[in-house]
């Protein structure tokens, strides 16, 4: 399975987590966020950046997850009402941190907060199977100039 991550060019050369808190992880719980499509990866960036930030140099990381690797899943229907709101970050962060600590899989499939019917894949760089996940190529990416004007 291929997954995608759009990131600043300077961070596109290797698979490494920032450790900075986000929806599914508190600070220092390291995971790598990827999306099921380039379009979803683009949307995930758009909601977190202002129009000035979109002018920087970006790359698309194309990442291959071997089909034989186990994937844990959190279904949208399993999540409490309102899970998408910023106020509920501690709730989703606790779920992600528990997955990291359990270390049962290197991949966690979660619903997108932007489009619930789409999914993101979180990668655990501390899991023994993470070494089987491969950055297969890096592609230039430019946000369309009509976005967020």
C-alpha cells in the first residue's frame, strides 16, 4: 500500500517524526502522519497552514507499507461525539499514545478529521516493523496559487 506525506522540502529526505503534539499524539509521543491519497495529504496541510506558509518549498513523500504488515484501526464509529474538535485533542492524543505504548503494530489507520470517510495512517518509528516501511520516492509539490487567497 502506498501512503503520502506532504512536507516542507527540508524534512522530506527521511522518515522521522517531529515529536510535536498533534491530533493523535501528545508531545514526545513520536509518530509519522501519512494520508491515503495525495489529495488528502494536501487537505491535511491546508487546514494547518496560512496562505503565506503555502509558498514554501514542499515535497510529496511516497511511502510504501508492505501488505503483510498488520494494521491497527480506529473506526469513526468507535470515537466519541465531537472527537474532531480542538477541545478533544487530549482524547485522541490519549488513543494515539496508548497505541504507541502497546507497540502491537507499526501502523494505525484512523479516520480523517477533515473527511471522515477517508483515512490517515500513523506510523510508529519505534516499532520493530517500521524498518520494513520504505520511502520509495520524493516528488515536487506546489500548492495551487488559488488556494487560501
